[in-house]
């Protein structure tokens, strides 16, 4: 039924004494879970009942199949909270099943009504103290009792079924690519190469009549291309476009959870689509039901204590009669190590014992002795003989200023140890990474054995003195398994400036010796393995001046200041082994040798191989090659070998004085001489066989005798056979007048022999020959052609033709023209010989031209018919016709 109205709260009763806890009752099994009823209306708050005992939690029932979700009903009033069941043991996780297809979400069922609150059991009686009375009405709150200890944690319950994973939101659209960066501008165009040098100006010929324009001369050589301009830098890469916003698909609403079924766990159904969230309003929260009475406490009694066994009977022997009292003798007998010393009534304690009569007893205190336990201070001088072992920390405090704070004398030792300190197998880390050099504080450097001082002393902190041993080891260090640690570690700070003391040069690590025949300082490694980059000795410094390593041996006469032996080197070049390898930056002198200021004689460097010198440089700078065999200076790559590259104007002499033949270059390889070549000998001799060529490496001229003044240049004189200048199909240019001392200039054995001018100026033959005749095509010549078709041929003086005929072209008009307005005279100096024009085979002979008067200075004789088509005018004199063989025809 509905809850009654809540009664007024009564005052709290007096708190009863706490009884002992009874035994915990067995956990009852959980009853079957009833169907969930619809929530009833919330009743009025009833009075709070007495607290019942907490029931045991029953095992969790099997998971029923998930029912279809019903429509969300209105929330009913909240029922009273039931007691919690005991937590079951954690079950093992089952194998994960494959995900089934998502089923449709059913409608959410209405909530079943909450079952009625069961009555609370009566409070059980308290243990042996006596049962607790029934719980009275709730009074005023009493003082808070002490917090009890926590109960044992129950086993973890099995994990609930994992909910279906929500679908991922839609992927956001990919952001568009950023705009492509602007293309970098092209680099500047390289400068145009300079024009080839202009040929030397030929001498000006005598001014002849102006001829027609000659053919265009051949094209001059193209100037060398200018260096290609530097490539323009690439334009900056455009910034990457912004990443598109990530899609934010809304997560579907989670469907309401169906009511928990009661049946056995069936197969997991396909997960339905998530339904829309129900829109029903939450019902008002019902009032909390009354708390049931506390159940009775279990009354298990403690087991009875076992009975005590009976005491055995007392022995029944009778006591003997008491003897007579003897005379009183000495009080005590005293022994030492089991041997009796004496019996006396009086004892005297000496040397450290304190004896005190308290009035009731005599107390003896060994306060002056050293005890086996406790902390004590011992005064005076003490001598310990035999084997003594100290356990714990031992400290020696001494106030001495000139003596020894602690001394160990082992003058009889032969093969033992005067002092043995062992840490055993301890893996201590004392001192690791300590000291100011590793970032620690000053005075923080420690070790398993530490000698330290915080004073600014000038003495020696640790001294090992063995001035009489000859073959022993004064300081021995053994670290057989050391791989990355340090056998000796020296840390220096601030500015170390020690260089000398009263005995000579010094250093932070100082080794001195007098006369010696062996090694004063030796570092050796007996193993053959050595990683690339490993150093047997490493010297490293950040200094910018001074010497990283300084070796002084100013008394050596025939010895070595530095001796390096590396007899197993192999390979060549950068990848091969090196006895000395020097690496420097961008400046400096990697190897520097300096002698005394004056008077030094001998070699500055001497390189020997197989017992013989191969290369040496003496004090004069003279470089001497090997004593036998060729002396070669080679470059390890294809770049040039420069001799005297920075010598200024000083001469470079190769093969002077005592040299025999001097050979520069090699056969089949071009030898380049960068500047003018001056040959002081009278002869340049080519190879013993094959052609001797002198070539220019570019299209510029080869000048022979360019600065010889007026001295003649002879090519092929005396013993030469044929002398060839130029080559076929290539023009040979002679810069000045050509003087040919032989009688004949012979052209090629086949093809045309051409003499051409390289420009539009005239070609003069016999220009300075005085009155000697110039013969072209005499004797054996066939046809002689002067000039070419379509081009005017100019003859500077009178033309004398010894042949009987002048023949014009095979086709076209044959014209004889004057180059100016003066007359053309034919037969001007022929005397009375006749001049025949158009004789024999000529067709029509035309003299003069229309619109121009043709004048005949003498008598015109005509053996044929004279036809004057436009009339005949005789302006002066008469016309005599003799005879009229056929009459005169006068036409009007």
C-alpha cells in the first residue's frame, strides 16, 4: 500500500555498548529477479526504521537476451533502494564474437513497477556482551564513532558487454591545394662574346679605275661565345594551402537500453540501428521508503577451551638433617683464565675499574675499559698487536701539523701487501660523473678511495716514493674489463699556466727523467682490432695560439726528433693507410720547416723508397729527384701542374746548364704553352718520324717572326723538300707582300688554282716588278680566263693581246665599255693597218645607238648597201658617190 505520512523524528536514544561481532553468516543465494514493474507514485516519507544487517550479495544471474527497446515511458517514482548483493568472482573474458549486422532498434519498453520494499529484519542480539536492545526511535545525532577498518575488497565482477562502437563521423573534405608559387625569374643573359680580332690591314694598292663592286668577302670567324650567365635562383615555393577543416559528422543519439532479461544468455543479436532518444519527461522522484529494521546478528558461540592437564604428584623424599656449621673461611677464590690466583676476603680493582659501596652492595664498573658495544672515546697511545679487524666506518682525526696522521709500517713484507683496500664485487657508482668538469660542485669529486684537500696547498697531496727500486712498479693500474670508463682521470679548471719550475719545464701531468736508454713514456695496445677513428693517443684543444704538442730535442745530433714506424700500411690515395695525416681548414701551413737563421746546409726534406732517395729539397730550394730512374711530377687528377704560378716576372729555367736533351710533353699528347715561347737555340727540331705540327688552340692566327724586326723568316730553306703552306680547301692568308725567289708558283695537282683577296681590295700581280713583263698563261697554258662572268674585269693600263683574236662569251652580248665618259679607241696606235669590225661570219653590225650621233672621223667606205632608215644628213661638205652601179634611188 502507499506509505504513510512521515512521523516526527524522535530523539536519539543513548548509544549502547558495542558488542563483539558475531560470526558472519553464510551468504544466501539471490532470488530470481522479478520483472520490473512500472514506477508507482512516490509515497510520503515514512519514519526511518532501525538499520538492518547488510545481506550477503548473491551471484550475478546470467545475462538475458536483449529485448527490443520499447518506447520510452514516463519515469515513475523511484522505489526504495534494495540491498547490494555480494560481488561475484571475476570471470574470464570470453572470446570476442564477430559483430553482427546492426538490427533495428526496438521501441523502449515501459519501466516495470518497482517491487515493494521488503521489511527489514530485526536486529540480532550482540555477541557475548549481551544482546543489544531493539533500536529505539531516532534521537538526536550522537558523537561520531571511530572509523572502523575497511573490509576486504570483494572480487571484481565480470565486465559488462561492450557497447557497439558508434560510427565514425564523415571525413572532412580535403583542403584545396595552395596556389603554386610564382616561377622564379630567368637569370640574366650572359654577356655577348667579344668579336674576333680584326685582321692586319693590307698595304694600300695603287688607285685604279673604280670597278664594279666585288663579291662579298668570306665571313670572319665567329667570336667565342661569352660565358653563360649564372642561372637565376628558383622562385620561392608557394606556401602549402591550408588543410581543409575536418568533417564533424554528428554522432547518432544512443538508443535507450532495454530491460534486463532473466533468461539464460542467448546468442548476441545483431545490433539495431540507434533509435531516437525518447522524449518522455522524467517523473518526480518518489520519497525514500522507510529503512527496514536491522536483522539479528548471528550468535555463533566460541569453541570451549580444552581442560588443563593434571599436575604430577610431588616427590615424597624426606629432607636430610642439617649439618653443623663449619668455621668461616676466606670469602672468595679468584681465577685467571681457569687458573686459581688465590682466595682472599679483600679484592682490589686496578687500572680502570670504578668500585662503589652503595650502602647495600658493592658495585664494580669497568668504565675505563673498551666495551664490545656502545659508542666510546679512547684516550692515550694504544698499540694493537696481532690481526685486528675493524667493522664499520673508521675515522682518524689528527692534530699534527708536521707528523703523519696515520702510518703503516710493513718493513718485513716480501710478497704480501702493506695496505689492501677491496670493494669486492660491489657495483658502486661513487665518483661517476662527479667533479666540476661534469657539472658538479667544487670539491665534489669522490671515489671509492678519496684523498681530498680544500686548502690552497703548495705541497703534494699523494706521493709514491720508491727511490731505491730498480725493476719494480711504483704505481700499477689494472682494469682488464674496462671498456668506456677511465683508468686515469685528470680534471683541470680555471686557467692552467704552469710551464717551468726550478728544475725545468713542467706540465699538469709531469714526467721527468735523467739519463735513459729505454722509454720514459710508453703507450701501447697489443690487440690488432681498432675501429675506424680510434686513437691510441688523442690530443684535443680549443686554443687559438701556442702548440697542441711541443717536442724539444735540441741536443739530438744523429737521432730522430720524432720517429714513426708504420710498416703494414696498404692502399694508396685517400683510401689508403697513412703514417702522417694532416687535415686543415681553409688557410695556414700544414707542414712547416724552419732552420737556423744562417749557416744551415743539407736537405729540408728527403723522401726515400727502397733505400734510395726519390725526392729531396735542400737549403737552396733545389729539388732533386731519384738517384736512378725518371723523376716524375704528376697531378693526381686531370687539373694542370703549375710551376712558377706566383713567381712574378722571374724566369723559370728547365734543363739549363748540364741538362742533356730536354723533353717537354709526350708523343700523341698536346703540350700547351700559356704565353709567348722564346727559344734561345738556333733550331727547333720536330719528331724523328711523322709530321711536325705547330697549331693554334683557337681560331686566331699563328704568328712566326711577329717581333723579329726586319730579319728574314725562312721556311723550308737549305735541305727541305717540298714546302707546303696552308691546306687544301682552306684559305691561306699572307699578311704582307709575298716574295717568291723561285721562278715558278705551282698550284695543286688537280682542281683550280685560285689567288684571292680576303676583302674587296684589288689583287696586284707585278705591282713592284718595274718594266718586267707579267705573263699569265704562257707556253703550255690552255685557255686563259681573266675575270668571271657577270663581273667586270678591270685592266689598269693598256692591254696588249698578242693573239689574233679576242673572243667574247659563248652566249649573250660582248661589250667593250669605258669606265668613264672618255672615248674608246680601237686601233689607236696600229698605224695604217685596217680595222675590221664584223668581218667574215658576223651578222648585222651596229655602230652607235639610236638618239645618239655616231661620228666617223675619216672617210667612210662602204662596199655594201648603205640604208638610212631615218634619213641621211650631210651637214658639211658634199656627198660623193662613185660610181652608181645601180643608180640612185631617191625616196620622197
